[in-house]
C-alpha cells in the first residue's frame, strides 16, 4: 500500500466547499509536487491532511501507512509521522525554539514507545541538524518564530523537519519569499532528507523550486480539483503556458 | 511549595517554642461597626493611645467617604454592619475535622500541586494542632534575622515593641484618607506583617508570610508595612499558590512600602483566594491598596503579582517615585475565569528627576471572566527626564470572556518619554494547531503558550515561586480553551 492515499477527498470551510474530490497516492521514497494558482486549495489540502479543525471533511478517505488518517487527532497524525511545513508559521512568544522542539520530539518518541531524549542528547541533535540546514544557532534560543524574518521562519520549518524526521513531509510554499541562496539551502535540506522510506508533498506556486527539488510527479490543482498529473516536465510546461490552459480544461 | 515545604516539614517536627503570636483569647464581637467596636479591638490588642486615636480618626473620616463605583466590577452592595470586626480563631469543634469534609475539588487541587497532607490541613482550616507548629519555623528564622538587626514580626507585635517606627511610617504612604477601603482598613485592621531592614543590610533570605500561615485568620483586614533603610535590600513574598479558603468574603488589605536612599524592595504576591462556585457565589472580594514610596534617591520598588483567585479583585500596586533616579516596576499576571472579575493595574507617580518606571501587565481571561487593566502614569512638573515603558497584553481563551484596558497618562513635564504597547490576542487556534502538528497535545500546548505569554512576569519571581506559579497556571487554565 502507498505511503499516503487520498481518495475522492471533499472538504469545506464555513460552508464553502474548497476541495472537490482529490485523488492522490504517494509511494514511499517519492516526491510529489502540487502546483496551482492562489486560492486553488493547496493550503486547504495541506491543513486537512494535518487535521486543522476549522475544515470539515465532507467526503472521501485518506490512508497513511494503512491508518485511517481522518480518524486521528492532529497530534496523533504528527506522531504517526505526518509533518506539515506551514505556509505561514505562527509565532509563539516566550517559548524558546529549543524548548518547543524538545516537547515535540519527546511527545512523538513517547507515542512510539521510544525513550525520550535527555537534555544533552537533544542539544547535540539540534545543533547538528541546525548546522545541516544552515540555521543560525542563535535562533534556537529565540522564541518560536517570534520576530523571525520570512526566510528565517521557512528555514525554521525545514529545521524542525530535520529534527522530527517524519515519514511524510508536506511543505506548503516553503519557497515563497526566499531569495535564491535561501531557496538553495532549503532545497539542499530537503534533498538530504529524501530517502527510501520517506515521502514528500511539495506545494509551490512557482516552478523555480522544482529546479532544485526534482519531483517524481507533478499535479496541477485548480478550483479544488487535480486537473492534470504528470512527470517533472509538467512543471516546465506550466512555466511556459501558465494555468490558463488548464482553466479551460477545468471549465 | 517544594523548597519551603522541606524546611517546613523539618521544622514542624520540632516542638513548639516561643509564641510568634501573643496569646489568643476566645472573644468575638457581634457584627457591626461603631467607635465602641474600634475601642474594643484596640483594647484587646493592648494598643497605646495614639494607635486608638489614629484608628478613630480613620473611622470618622471613612464615615464621610462614598463607596467607590468607578471600577469595572459588579457585585451587590456590601453591608458593613453585617461583618464582625473582631473574632478569635474558631473553636476546634467548629472547624472541619478532616480533609474529608472539605470540597473534593479543593482537595484534588492540593494533591496536584503536590502539597503534603499536613499542609493541606492547614490551608483548608482543618482542626489540627499542627497548625501552630508552623509558628516555630518563623521563630527560628527570626533569630537569624535579628542578628542582622532585621525586624520581621506581626503588626500587633510591632505596635508594642517598635512604636516609634510604626508611628513614623504607618499611613505615610497610604493615608487613611486615601480611599474607602484603605480608610476602613485603617480603622479596623487586626494584624499583618511588619518588616524593618536597617541601613546597609541585605536581607539574607526571602521573607514570606507563608511562615505565618497560622495568622491567616487575621487576613480580612491585613496591614503590612515594610521599611528599607538607606542601602538595604529586601524581597518579600506574600501568599502561596495553594487555594486558600476563607469564610470572610471581604478582604481589604493595605500594604505600604518605603525605600530610603539606594534601598531596594521587591514585593511578590501569589494570590489564589477562593473564587466562588461556578456562578461566582461565595468568592472573596479582594479590595487591596498597595503602594510603595521611593522616598530616597536611587531607590527601587518592584511589584510582581500573580493573581488567579478571588471572585473580585480590585488592586493597583503603585509606586511613588519621589527620590531622584528612583525606579518603579510592576509585573502582573492576572487570570479571570468562571465568573471572576478583576480590575487591576498600577500607578506610577514620577516626582523626582530621572525617575524610571516599567509596567508589564499580562491578563488572561477564560470562561466568563472579565478583566480590566487600569493604569496611571503621572509625570509631575519637577520630574525632569522621566521615563515610562508600559506593556499590556491580554489573552482571551473563550468567546464569552472580556478584556479591557484603561491606560491614563498625565504628563506635566515636556522632557518625559513614555512608551505604551498593548496587544490583545485570542489564544490562537493557529498556535494550538501548530503545536498539535508537531506532536504536542492540546493541553500541553495551552500551558506552553500561556507560560510563554507570562514569561516576562514569571522571571521576576523568586525561583521556586516561579515554578509554582507555572504549575498553578497550568491547573487553573486546564480545559479553558473554547
Ligand atoms: N475561512 C474561510 N471561509 C471561506 N473561504 C475560505 C476561508 N479560508 C480560505 N477560504 C478560501 O479557500 C480557497 C482556498 O484557499 P487556500 O487553500 O489557502 O488556497 P491556496 O493555498 O491554493 O492559495 C480560497 O478561495 C479562499 O478564499
Ligand atoms: Mg496557500
């Protein structure tokens, strides 16, 4: 069975249907990209997978490593190994990044019946991972995302990804607002984490990121539906012709 | 409680030594207030004539004062004739005989705060002899303090033993004409704490009323006076995190702090009086006047309060910055939930040159809790180069609670620099989702977020108090999001 399997997923927010029947399967080791214009439902899909209670799932099924994902509480989805890199990471004033991440990692380990890391082991781990994603160590002591620049917030998401080592990482526009150097660092971070048992769902607005993170499959999302799927060349096609072509197809 | 608990336990195992509290007689006066009652109180306490005169003047003045109506709190009018102004401690037969007789919820909270059984009994007012054992703790500390010339005793004792100090300073910061409840307190106060730190002495330990828990019955009209002479330092802790039950609904305490040249006084409070039931019935009305006078140059007074209890809180720990270069600080965390109401804040009165003040107020409202921050920053004409920084943050945890801010500013000197920041945030569903998405359960997420929100205030508390305050916050706000 696939790592993630989405079947005919429908979801709404405040009575407005946003996802209108999504089908998608990601195998272990694969990286998929979802592209689509603003408002097409990309973040909605990401948050529905994460279990954001503001969305209501009105139809369909989602299986993650054979578990019915939609039945799990958001924290249990995370503990099972679903990670979402948020498009807009929130700030948590007064809570240090280190403290936060230690609480997160240990909650996950506990759920899995693994031993919690002690302070020394944990510090060693985060220092090493911070280095690997080129995150300034000073940010470890600062409150979570509080006063971080746009780029720092995105890098912090990748850093958390590197520490938590999920089985599925969904990255929602992690590239937006990054300059080319930051983009490269983020892409390098992601690429170094790609492995046989891990899957990625990379959501992006631009084709640019996909020059660095080469996807196995690309899907075009429009008005809450996947209107086309293909290989990495689909991203290039989009770059040239834009979404207009698909607008017509969808209409 | 942890650190103090240990010492308490060690010390309560020793036998009762000398009396911290003078003999308690078994008298109670009937409800009502007139000059005879005040004479009775004064006589019971064998007070000198000047003390009685002062009380009577306060009483006569109080009779002329209107009940304050300006606070943003609502309660039925208080019948001051229905209160008994002098009561000896209850007889043992009238007290709960064991913890089984107290509210199981209270008991549960004690257990979760990790308070040993013995202390639970004290706090819940169970009839046990051990209550009086805590007296010996205070006694042994007192000896240590006395070596340094520090006086730490009950107000009653101070009136007897150090009349010149009491006479000089009592009412010098909060005169009996100040406000309605301070006026009432001046007339009828029964006891409280007295602290005197002589010139150049740093008090070697945190002074805590906790060691005088047996005096809790005097808490209804408590009177505290702390004097720090030139160059001295003292840190005083009031209250404890455990919920304290009290059958007296009205609490009208007065606290006065005086810092002379180069002296520093730090006053920390954790207030967790009974807030009443779900409908707010039976909770304590906490109408307190707290004020510090930075009388000397380069002096500093710092208030920290963590207010989680009481049905109604009406409280503005303030600083009068009279000395040049003096510093006033106010750090506050207030929580209102259920039907609790709080109108709290501070006043910073800048009189000296180069005076500085900092206000950090964190309000958390949940359930139907209502909270107002009310603060005044006044820069008087002679206060050259005064500075104030104010920050008022409110966090809302439900759709039915409320937060209000009333910052008053009165600047009469153009060299003043004032900064004011205010935020209101709903405890973010987004913040909680973010934590959940990293594997952190909602309950843990809430305490993480709330403790982060309060961090600037908690870090001004003495270490073990800070840990307790955090735990208290977790228990208080459990199940509060929604
Ligand atoms: N609270 C809401 N109520 C109604 N519509 C919403 C709400 N939040 C988002 N939407 C709508 O959902 C659609 C999809 O949004 P989103 O998933 O964020 O798109 P994308 O990430 O692709 O830019 C948009 O049209 C947006 O306006
Ligand atoms: Mg989006």
